[in-house]
């Protein structure tokens, strides 16, 4: 999962190929669930959680 990057509101895999919308939705839900399960909602963990989700939500909405 760490090989995937965001650039210009598009998601890319480790090989530089654009990830299709349906697969992005699955990845987004999986990451959101993992963040909800593993990070607290306050403090530094809450900041990181909100930051990551904010970036992911923007990239999904702008498509």
C-alpha cells in the first residue's frame, strides 16, 4: 500500500500506472477502516488521521 502515491488528484501504483476509480474506492475504505481501528481521535494520532483522510477525500471528490 505504501507504493501507491497521489499526484494531481490521481492515484498511482508502484509501477506508475493510474489506479482505476473502483479500486481507489476499495483502497480508500480499507485505509479509512484501518485508521479508525488503529489511531485515536485526539492528539498527534488524531492530527495524522484527519490529515490523511482529508487528502484522500479530496482526491476522491475531485475526480
